[in-house]
């Protein structure tokens, strides 16, 4: 992963963004020697958000099973059929 100073980002944003789009490698931005932010390609960010959404849905489903909040397939079909009319 590349690392850039925030001052470099201010002065060379066009170059840094061009490199980012070419390599698809995230860039860690630092301020005063400390990590401050990550720069990601838009497509990579959108994929990351999609993956997070899927994983959160899976986690909610697993928690529902643990909590006993389940129903049979026929109950689910009946419930969904009401929405599909």
C-alpha cells in the first residue's frame, strides 16, 4: 500500500489520483506521521460497500437463527406471497 503525506496530496492530487486509478492500490494519507485517511478507487470502494452489506445481512441472519427467529419454508412463502400481489 502506498503512503502519502497530506501535504503531498494537497500539492500533487492529480498525480496521486492518476496513480491510484492506474494501480488500483489504496493510498494511506498521513498527517503529522499518523494515519488519517485512505484513498480508494471509486469502483473498489463501491465493491467494498456491497461486500459489507452482504456480510451484515449474513450476520443478521445468523443472529436471527441463534435467537430462534425462524420460520418454515411454507410460512415464508405465505408471507412473501402477500407482498407479491
